[in-house]
C-alpha cells in the first residue's frame, strides 16, 4: 500500500579495457566511460537500462546481451567468452503517497 516498485536492468561487457553496453548493439564500437559521483558512487556514463517487470524479462535481456558478447576460441572451449559481463538489477521503491502529495502542491 502506498508504494510502487520499479525494476530495471543494465548489462555491460568489459573486453580489452573497453566497456560496452550489451543492451544497445548500435554502440558496438563505442567504449563507455566509468565515472564516480561523490554521493552515489561509481557508474557507467550512458549505460542503457531496460524495464524488467518479471524474471522472464530479466532472462530475455540476459539472453539478448549474451548474443552480442565478444567470444573467441581457446584451446579448451571454442565458444569461450573473452570478456567479463556485469548484469545489474536496480530495484527502486517509490512512495506513491509522497508523489501524490507533491503533485497537489
């Protein structure tokens, strides 16, 4: 009661010291910048977030991102990933009573 929950997901890849947004395939050649905000901490500038209302939404985003990850053959595995990936789930609780009182003012 009086609260709304918002779930968003971001998915990035780090490969050869480059950060790439796995939710935005158009940025394949672009390396995003890692920055730090003194109040909120470390973040990736320009990183896409996508709404995820269900577990299936999150799994769909994960599968789509995995399709464009950098892979290359190794002696042990011909489909080995050559990168690190970070999936972040943002869970935000909004006090709807507060938002409604702000709208009235």
